[in-house]
C-alpha cells in the first residue's frame, strides 16, 4: 500500500471513529490490514494536518481542521481552555506579539483552538512545533490577549 492510499484510510478512520491517540490509529489501520509503525502514523498525521479536538468527556480525538467550523462559540471557548490546560507551558509578550510555548508537537492543536475561539484583537496566529506567535491588532489588544491567555495557561 502506498502513502496516498494509507492517508485516505486514515482520513476515513478519523471521520468514522473517535481516534484519540496514534496507537489507536495504528490499531485501526491494522484492523484494515494496513501494518504501519507509530512513527509513520505520526508523519501522516502531520502531513494531513490532523488536530486534536475535545471529544466530550472522553478526552480528545483527531479531526481535520475543517471539521472545527461546526463548533459553536461556547464549544470553541471550552476547546481553547482545555487545550491550554493540556498543552500550554507558558505565555509571554515579545514586542507586538504574544508567544505561546507548548508541549513538543502541540502547537498546531493549540493554534487551531486559538483561531476557532476568534479572540477579539487577534489578527493572526502562526504555529510551529512547540511555539505559536499570536499577532494582535494593537498594543492594547496585545495586553488584553496576553492577560486572557495567561489566565488559561497552567501555573
């Protein structure tokens, strides 16, 4: 099986099942006769742009970023709060930007949650592997966003 077919299978599985971990995804693929390592699945997840979203009381599940458009404002706010609790290490101001430091590999999930929450004053976000730049529209907005994000960050 080639990469394209495997990635199609991953998208199909994620759309049909509440997959919360890479190990669960490896097992779901194996049930379809597709044997892969967790490292391969990790690379596939990154290439496909899958993110983790809240899954009720069950924790998180993988989803395509486009599927987050269905979240209502309160759900998006809750997703942001839970994502910050689970993945954010620190929030700090750097000139006109708010920098959010996350666990390794979690910046994309946190960045998507930030985008979906549509915080007032945020012009854009840019996520790397463990860092997110939150660009604000003004100095006053930066102060407000910084305060709000620090309230959600652990510690």
